[in-house]
C-alpha cells in the first residue's frame, strides 16, 4: 500500500542449491508506479568444503515454537538487520553464524572467538574479545550477542573465528558495520555549556524547578561521599552545572540511552512521591521513599496499625539483596509522631543501614514495665503480650 513516510521492510527467500557458481538477481517493482524499479545482482559461490557461513547481523532474536515463521531457525526468530548500521537506540548486537562438519569434525572440541575491530586510519584495533566452547557436529548454529552500549561511534569489523583445542585457526569470517552513539561521544569530550546548547539533549528541556526536583530524586542513588557534592550543586544557582551533573549521571547509567533511563527512573520517583509524601518533604525524601529508590521494591510488606502499645509500623522484606550480597533482609519503619505518613527507619538488617539492637524496646516504649528480663538498660526484647507481633513479623515474615 501507499505510505506517507518511508518504511523499512524485510523479505526472506531460502534456496537449497548444489555446490557451484551462481548469479543472484533481485528485482523490485513498485506496483503503484511501474517505472519505479530497482535491481540488485551479485555472484555466489557455494563451496562444497565450506567450513563456516557468512555472519548474519540481526535486529532482534527471540525464542519461538512457531516453525512456520519466515524468520524461524533452530527455535529462534532471527530478524535480519536491514543495514549494517546500529543507531543510538541499540543496546545489544545480535548475530548468527553456522559451522559445518568439514571443518569441525563431529565431537571435536572447538573454541569460538568473536570480537570487534575498531577501524581508524585504515588500522584495525581489536576490542571486546569473547570466547565460547562448542563441540563440532554436522551443523553447529551460533547465536551470539555483545553489549554495545559503550561502543563509540565509528567503523568496525565483527570477527568470528573458529579454533581447535590447540588454538589452531580453522576458519574465520568478518563483517563490516557502523555505529552511531552520539551521547557517548559527548561523554568522551569535556562537556561545556556550548556543547549543551548545540545538542538536542533532554536536560535542556527541563525547567529550573524540574531540574532541582530531578537532582533531589538522585540523592538515594548517590554513593558514599557524593551526597555532599550533589547538595552543593542543588543549592547553587548555576543551572548549567546542574544540567551537566544530571546528564553525566545518566550517561554513566546508560551511555547510549540516557534519556530513556532518566524518564524511566523519574516515573518511579513520581509514584514513590505520591505514595510516601509526608508534610513538607517529597515522598522520595522520606525514609521509606529513600529505601525504595535505593534498593527497589520489597518482595513483601506488612503494615500494622493495631499493635498494643506501639505506633503504626511497617516491615519490608527483601528475599535477595544484591547491594550487600545478603538474603532475607528486613527494614522496620515506624510512625512515632502519628502524623500522616511520617514513618522513619528504626532498624534494618542491611549492612550499612541503621541497626538498632533495642528496636523492640523503642517501638514499645509506651509499655516500659513489660520489658523482658530484670535489666531495663541491657534488655533488647519485650515480653509477650496479646497482639504484640512485631518480633514475629520481623523474624518470620
């Protein structure tokens, strides 16, 4: 059908051919305008001793059980990349390659090396070398991928080579491609006000209020020692410095899609803000909001408002806690002032967070005569009572 804008499309035809030399010709005719035609031709040689197929660059690869899909192969939908070009949105480079029995010999141990060569001044420099081990067979399919988020703009070769167990080269294939990564290029240069003004960068679209809000929302993500620097930048009136800090942070998080990472995070920030807003503070500036943005959504959460002698409290549970390589981490927040939503962190088992061995005594301070044992100064637990379940929730929840 007629299209208002230019569209890309992909068509695939497979032919089973015997060994020999062939001329391949493809002619495309526009049925809406017969004189609009294009012809492509090339020569193909099918070598009976072929060891390795050409490399096929892919736009995407997904598992499938639909063997009738035109791009289905070996349980995957392999969508070809129409051009040997990766735009700034590309985060991963997928490619497909096949090895054949003439080179691999069934059962032989193989080492598959795949790497990128950056081409500058007609010189190729190897980067991002990876290896994979396979056993040879009549047909060995290879679906491989590489992270290209931090790959600068430029010209490259992708190389896939096959070696035997003694590291002797058996076969090798190379394909050329280009990469555009404009944000990364900005990061590699000294970022100045002039560069910010020249580029269509998302931080330029933020008002002064939005800029401060976005920077304050980063506070839970700041590593130790960076919080003071961020506070200084927020309190200053240098808008350019604020934009540069925000841009550099998200370039570090996602070099080729900082804008996408920024807006995804700010979506979570606004939800946290609405959920935990308290008094004159933003929701992400409360203890609960801070922990949520710092460590993510808890696996379980219990809110208690009817425990005798205790103000309202919440217990959050994280089954896996990669930030400190712990499991079954707990946070206990309570509302001692009874003000709406004014919960503060009382105790946690996470390394580096508030750890208060007497948290139970503090939580139930309105029942000072019900402390377990005879020493109120060294006691860490309360005596059992009807409805008093904080310890049970914290240890078993």
